[in-house]
């Protein structure tokens, strides 16, 4: 029997586990999927926006995998911490696949980022998604009239939409009650989503962009003159060479720029060619706005500064300018890329592939792609692992790793514990007159799992 630990129960971990048990080359593989959180599914539970129910429902197919009898979910087990080192884990299993994601945000690197009211989109997403590490985050939403979101990807679109959405539309989601209450009391009327580059260079997808224009009570706007700075906007011949998604995005933005403004109470403005220079604050240390430098296309696909500045008022700034992995104690790490160095999924230590240690998902390839991209990524990694299986399986293991984890002082949440959390979340929702509602704190989750 080959015993494998998969660290991380997000999409890449689940797909790695699935590939391991479904393949036929090496019979008798058993997989433990470990996660530091008591709940599985990684960013599908704690990142994908709560109002995107169709994508959220992917949790159903991840669940089916984790319910396979050859797979065991062990939540509340942090690898690389005091109780469980990477070395010890490798003693307990023939092979370890690290699928720990890359959900640390990047800074803008400009003055003013320390001001009250300036947050990462990651913190905001974690908070409204009920991530237990974010339960103490405070967003002073009643005091916010105008918000700035810096970034041009789908996460920027997500946080922009959640800020602008009415609570009636969010109530049917599983958003934790405190976050829903705070958004209900929000004063946000205007959200500016600001990009350094031009509209044809946005990283958002058309479906997500278009959705911003369909929110009840919200006017989506773009400025015709600003869009026209992009040669791809004004020259249909040049635009024909763009990827289809960029062409469609331009058409959505054109529609917004050409529409007569309606009388909606809230607005979303998509702004382009503005480079963040400084976050402005008042004497109370709170953000009051953001200063940008107008940029212009440099003819090489990049932008260049023009020396012209523009200030945008804001009492809340969310930065969404990319994600990065964090080093895990005991694993090599490439700080420039924010990933673990690897060769076809095998962890590379001191220039050599380490047989028995593997990576998949965002920590392997960086924070790119959609959920489905993690499937072929995990398959490549598992294929490397299976090539090493004959060598790996020769080693005798000390016994059931679960006993060793408990002996080390860990209290794993097994599948019935997770099911008890799900039941407690349904009960909580029912008591609030809502559907299932997330428990947003560690004590609540562990208590529901029967661990306190
Ligand atoms: C805000 C946001 C919204 C997104 N929305 C969408 C969307 O709508 N559609 C889409 O297709 N894609 C979306 N994505 C992308 C998608 O979520 C990722 O492609 C995917 O989650 C990456 O999978 P992963 O398994 O590599 O990492 P993750 O999903 O991050 O999973 C990593 C897991 O590892 C665990 N872990 C971390 N460190 C340790 C440790 N030391 N010990 C034990 N466990 C550990 C974490 O708790 C987590 O459960 C979104 C991403 C973000 C950030």
C-alpha cells in the first residue's frame, strides 16, 4: 500500500487525491487530505464570492471526492507548525503533496498603506467569506461613502460587486451574519475600480465584468475619453487581433460609456490608466482618498507616467493587485515567484528533485487560472509521484498516521466532524431565517465539530 498525505483541501489538493485513488498503475493508494482549517475546499469555500452560487456549488463535486473510502479528510492539522514539521510528515507517509495555495496579497508599495480604512482585498474577501482567521477584521462600512478598489482582475470585480450589492441580494447566501449586518449598514454609494493600464488589458473575464452592469440599484459607468486612450478601443482593426475576452470586455465598457446615466442610488466607475502614487489620510489617521498619476500607453504594451495627477475621494481602499505564496517551514521557497521550486511537480531541493515531496496548485505554478486549471496541474504532479512509487513504497511506515498526529497534540477534525459543522451551519441559518450560514470563528467551528 502507498500512503500519501495531501496538504491542503482546496481544488488542487482534492484533484490530486482524486487522481491518486482513481489511477490504475499503482494499486492500493490511500490518501489523507490534511488542512489547517476545520473546513475543507480552500478558496472554493473561502474565496469564491458567496453570490456566485453556481461556482460555489463545485463544493458538491469536491465533497464526492473527499467521501471516497480511500480518502480521509483531516482538518485542523497545520503542517509546518510546532506540532507537525514537514520532516515528521514525511516519516508518517510514503509521499507528501503540498497543495497549500498562495493566498497572501501583495502591497502597492506606496505611502499611506498603513492608514485606517486601507485593506487588502484578501482581508475583505476572507471576512465576508467567514474565514476564521479574519473574524476580527473591522471594516467601518457605515462611515464609507466612496470606496476605491485598486486592481483589474476578477477578485477586484468581486469585492467591487459585494461593496455595491444590496443586502437583499446577499441575504440568501451563506455569508456570516456579522458581515451581512455590516454590509446592510454600509453607507457606500460610489465604488471606483481603478487600473494602471488600459481597458483592453484588464484581467477580468467578460461574464464577471458584465455582471457589474446588472446589479439592481447600481449604475455601472466608464468614461469615453479615458477608454479612448487605449488604441484598441478606437481602432477596430487593431482590436481584431486581441483575444476574444478582451474584445468583449471593450464592448461591455463601450456600452457603459455610451449609456445615459440613470438615477441609481449607487454607482460603480471603471477607471483606467491611473497609477497609484499615494494614499491620502486625514489628521485622525484615516484614509480620505487616493492620488493617482495618469498613465498613457507606451506603444510596447506597457504604460508610462504623464506627470498629471488625479485624486479620488475614498474612505475605504481595497488593494487587489495579485497574490503570492508564503513560505512553509521546511520547504524550499522561491521568494521572487512566491512558489515552491519544482520539476514536473517534484519539489526541488538544492537543485535536485526530492523524491517523496511534491507540489500542486497555486503554490506550484503561482496564482493563475480558474478552479479547473488545478486539475491538469495536479495530474502532472501525481504522474511524477506514481513514477517514483516503486521506490517510495519500499519504506516501512510506523503505523496509522492519525495516531501519530494525535500523539503530537493535534486534534484532527475528521469527516463526521466536518459534517457536524455543516449541520450546525444549517441550523444557524434556520434560526436566522436564512439558508445555511457560515460559522466565522475558530471556537464556533471547533465546537460544532465536537472538539471543545
Ligand atoms: C478571492 C478569490 C476568488 C476566486 N474566485 C474564483 C471563481 O469564482 N472561479 C474560479 O474558477 N476561480 C476562482 N478563484 C481561483 C481559485 O480559487 C484557485 O484557482 C484555487 O482555489 C487554487 O487552489 P489551491 O488548491 O492551489 O489553493 P487553495 O484553494 O488556496 O487551497 C489551499 C488550502 O491549503 C490549506 N493550507 C494552507 N497552508 C496550510 C498548512 N500549512 N497546513 C495545512 N493546510 C494548509 C488552506 O487552508 C487551504 O484550504 C478565486 C480566487 C480568489 C483568491
